C-alpha cells in the first residue's frame, strides 16, 4: 500500500506539505472509522429505538434513517468533519502540484511522445464538457476533471492522482489500481475462455483502473475515454510511464464516435454515480451499440440501495447530500438489472459480482470468490474501510 | 492561498458553490473547520520535532539543511502514522466520550439539582 504517487509523474512535497498530507490520511481514517462507528452506535442505541417507540416500526429506508439521525450532534460532527477532511485532502496536495505545474506539463508531454509504449491521446478543443462536470467540483475537488490552467495542461490529472492517493488511505492499492486489478483477475478466472480483442474504459479519468485490464489482456487493444482533457492527457502519460499501451480519447460515454459492435469488453469504475440519470441510460445504450455480440459490459460501482439495509443505504447516500455528488443517490436508487434491460440487454444476460479487494485479501481470495458468489452485499461492500469488497454489475450482449 | 508567481494563473483552492452547514448555532461549522486546520498544523509541528529528535539522536548535532533533507526510516514512518491516530483521538476525544457514555451505569448517583 502506498499513500503517495510513486510513478514518473510524481511531485515532491516539502516536509511540511508531506506532513499535512499524511495527517489527512490519518484524519480520514478517524472520520470514516472511529466517528462512523460511533455514529452507528448512537443510532442503534438511541435514535433507532426512539424512532421505533414513536412509529411502532423500524425505519424502512435510508431516507428515514437520515431524517431521524440528522438532528443528532454525532451526525453533525461526523458530517462537518467529513466535509472538511474531503476539502483538506485536496488543499494538502495543491501547493505541491502548483509548484510542479510547469515541470509536470513538460514531463507529461515527453512521456506522451516517448516510445515506452505505443499508446495515443486525442483531445478536442471544441469538445463541450457536460454541465454535470463543468458546473461542479465533484467530491469537493477544486477544478474537477476539466479545468485547464495552461495549453495542453495536465494539472487536474495530477490533482486527482495525488488527491486520491491521500484520500484513499491505501485502500486503492499501489498505483490506485485495486479496483481494475481485482475485477480483471476475477473475470479472467470466471470466464477463462473470454479473450477480448478490444476493450473500452468509460469515464476513465487518469486511467488508473484501465491499465490493469491492458495488463490482464496484453493482446487486446485498449481504449479509454473521459470528458476531461487534463485527465486523459495525464492518464496517457501515466500509462506510457508504466509501459502500457492505452489509447486515450476526450469523449463523452453517452455518444462516442466508435463504430458499432467494435468492442468485446466495456468497463467503468466509480463512473456512473457521477452521471445524471438520463445520461446513465444513454451510456448503457451506447455500450450496447459498441459491444460485439457475445461482448461484456461491466460497471464497478457502489452497491444499489435495494441490496442494502436502511442504515447502510443512509451511510452510502450521505455523499449525495453533502459531498458534491448530486447524482450518487439517484444512481443508487436505480435497479441495475432494469437499467440493463431498458438499454436492450436480455434479462437473463445480467451479471453482478461482489469481489474481495486484491490488495487486502490476496490472489487466492479473489480466485476463490468466483465460486462463492451469493448475490448479497454485506456491510463491507462498497464501504471505504478495511476489508472492502468491490461491487460490479453489467450484462453480456 | 496560492503559491503561484504573479505571471501565472493561480490554481483554485476553494470548492465552488454554496457550502453545506450542519450546526444551527452560528459559527460552529467554522469552528470545526478551524479546529481541524489547527490540528493539522500542530501535527506538522510534531512531525518536524520528530525529525529533529531523530537527527539529534543520530548525530548529536545538526543543521537546518540536514533537517530539511531528513527522511524517516520505514519503521519511524510506521510509528508516526500510528501516533497520528492516537493524536487525533486525543484532540477529538469529546466526540468519542459521547459514544462511550452510552455504556454508563443507570444507577450512577446524580449531581445536585442546578439552582
């Protein structure tokens, strides 16, 4: 596990900046572990019994839990400190990135042109970034994925890479690739005869979860798209530095310019919950258009509310209300199987998996999970803490 | 705040949009933010002191440059990370106390009624 970026685009914090960053990883651990567990104890000991006395029943969903808990000081301190911690994570890395901005842009350009790998990158100066990205600082990241401070700028890619490294407390693994590594290993073992020739990662940001798919299927041609020009430029340089060929494009997953039936595998990670409901439906239809018959669409995401109990639904939906993730709850309220069916995928071709984190549980646990799928989420599924399991769903075409 | 020179477009440090508030009493949200920033800065000082102590133990004498270049060993780093968790727990002890207070003895003698 690493807390800091360690590849060719790494930036060097001063000792004081590094101490602020280290502190923020510890602070987030305190908020998400100690305060979160304390809030649950207060809920179960005081808030839920009070609700039951008044209503003669338990809260039926996350909204009722939220309503009952929001007046409690424990909820207020948890929420206030979590919001502050989120912003402080990014503020802790911004001075380091800002000081390194010119050098980063030069290094990224050199890596993009290098022959370390044969990947490519395309950005479009006339591209219209959707308002769901251009009008908000998603998860309180100043500048989001699209702000450009200079020509051919990669700054926001570095902000995301370094910010998420501090934010994730090591749970995203070395190179922030645990999601892609865990799920690609699972798919290889679940479907040993599946050999995709062309792979597409939708909403790839800096390609940290694209690279594991290119490594898992080295003969495949791998493409990755995102609406943010700085993140695809940075992602390309990052993949080149790792010696992994990936073709990055500034494109919107709702309507790409790829040909019909041109991909065998379409993947996304932590993407759909940042897309408005109408957009998600378009993304699924687009994925179906792009998939070859027999191809697989697979999205790693937070588990849907229908899989979770009332408290866990409240806990995960917190981000939608308070963490500048407005599309998070509408997405989690959707029925994954119904969304796939609406896009034209056959109901009996629907798949969903809960996969142990490769970094935390090891290869054997990931491989063993192929035969241990119950279809039921537990309180480790999608919850950002020790022992995390990744949820993914999709459909075969 | 920005570290950019006068000729450069500074990076934006603030988050766009109306901020979320949780406490009805005026100023409490700001006090939480200020407390957290203070805790962070205090941790910076503690790390710096640890660096001084690490060097002092190693060399008996040191220069500012030596301090600036000092790197913790993996063992020292792991110890500091563990200590930062304990440090956070001390600073925000009042929040844990409420949770642990739920286990209080119901027969605990009550204090005199306030006048």
